[in-house]
C-alpha cells in the first residue's frame, strides 16, 4: 500500500490492477477443484463456473480416439438433499408451456434443469480431458422410477463415463449421467402419497430419477475444415453410441410418413437465454447473434434439452398420462436457430391423441414423437416415452 501511495497516480492505477489480477489468479489456483471426485455442500455458483470455464478455454484434448480415460470416472456429488427451487420451477413451467399444470409433480425433464450445474462442474474439472467450448448434445435418456413431488428433497450426483466413443466423422462422444435420490424415511414414495417406487425400502436412499446425456466433442481437425456450426449440425445427425440406439425404432421413418401434429411453438430470440438462466448453461451459442456468430451460427440456437422438455409439455397437453417407471429418450438431429417456429408431432404408432399415446406407452418402442421444422420437412429431434420394462431397463443400463 505504501508503495502505491508513493507512485504517481498514472502509474499506481495500472500497478494496482496488475496486483489485483495476480491476487485473483493465485486465489483461483488455490480454490480450483482438483482430482476426479468432488463433493459439494451446495450448488456451484454460476459465476464460479464461468471463471473456471474461462480458465479452461486453452485446454487441449488429451484423448481424441475414444480410448477409455482410465478406470476412474469423474464425479461430482451434492452432499445433502435439497428442495427444488420454487421460483425456478415456476419459470420453467411457464417457459416450457406446461399450461395445464403438472398436478404437483415436477416434469420428467425438470431435475436436469436443477442439476445441470453439476454437469458443468464435472466438465470443467482439470481431469476432464476436453475443451467443452463448441460441444453439442447428441441425445438424452431419462428414467423416472416414480412421480416426484414438487415439495420433495433430492440428493444429486453426476458422473462422466470414462469410456469415450468416436463417431464415424471423428467426433468424440461422452456420456454424463445424473442421478437423483430420495433420502430418509419414506424415500420410496413422494410426500404427497401416490405411486411408490418398485422395491422401495422403508428408509435410506432410493434412486428416483436418472438421466444420461451424450455430449459430442467436435473434432478439431474437422472444425478447421468447416465452420463450427456445420460441424455441429453434422455431429447431431449421427451419434454413434447409445444416443443412436435409443432412436433405432424411428430411423426407418421419415417425415414423409405424415406425422400427426399436436402442437406448434413460436420460440422467441431470447429462448436460449431464458433457459440458460434456469439451468446455468449460458453457452455463447445460446445468447445473442454476436456471441453465437463466434461459433458459426448466424443466430443463437435453442437448447436441445429445452426442446425435449417443451415436447414433454406438448405430449401431456395432447392427453398423454405418464405411468411409472417410465423412460424418455430423445435423439437430437440438428440445431434450431432462434427465433423459430417448430411443430411437435406423434410419429406412426402413437397417433390418435390420448388413446393412441397411452396404448403405445406399453410397447418397447413407446409413444414416439418428433419436433419438426416449420415446413414439416426436417426433424429437429425424435424421441419416445415408454413404460415397458424392456425400455426402462435399457435406459437404466445406458
């Protein structure tokens, strides 16, 4: 301090800024999480996540050919059970257009909104061998063992599967699993009563919800040959692993099979920002034209997980009544530039409104749906919802 006071004002300000930068850098090095396993007592703060993201910008991938990254998986655990954020849930229900409500339950696609901060933290650990900038989502598989009440407390954990895969186009697929457990007496059933999970114990911890999201790390060599946006579109069309397996039944069907449109969405230019503020994923490609242009997108693009949640709302409004356990799978086909008009539709085998959807729920392929472009010519995502044991077991094994 005495040194700064003895310097001319024009010199002291830059020196103070430099000292502050050095102090902040040292603090970051001391506080930055290390190792492959991290236990948190609270959700990671968004500001802290983005400080880590800035520090990881220059990270170089250590593995590009899909070889397993050793026998230790990366994992991040929330050490205590937490309530859902009521304001966050209300905002999500509004944004995803759950106009009919959910009878006190949380939607299938809501727990990942709360827990995506753990996913981000896992990918920002130094042990994660890839730079997450420019990555896209290839698909998701969600299993709910029972209904989950909005008043419940859940304990979350996230792990990165070390068995990476290489797609035919040279990109790398990484599966990231998130699990939610009900903890304590009565963990097998929500506080409001209703359906108890199969095999629930009288106490302890009970798995009630699980998701596996496939993240596609774009090949750097391919990115140098084509704009990032083009590489992202190609990556989302052809996942190589479980993301592709979950949609096998739909691959034989094209849009020309005349899907039954059940809902039309008008997505505003701020849709990506609004969803990003809910789940903490303020990726530049979702924010503004100026930020998405850095990655080759003329306009910001919609979050694939948001589109899946919006599809869930449309299916419920069309009369689909969920039974448990159930599995929802979705394969992401192409990015959606915002603003956009999209359609949600039943695919063949699940038409006929509530009656057809309910009947299809019991089949291994499930009630199949798609999100289509405004002219109905292209699939943005395809998915299914099933209560069949085979479908649930397959999703749980992923």
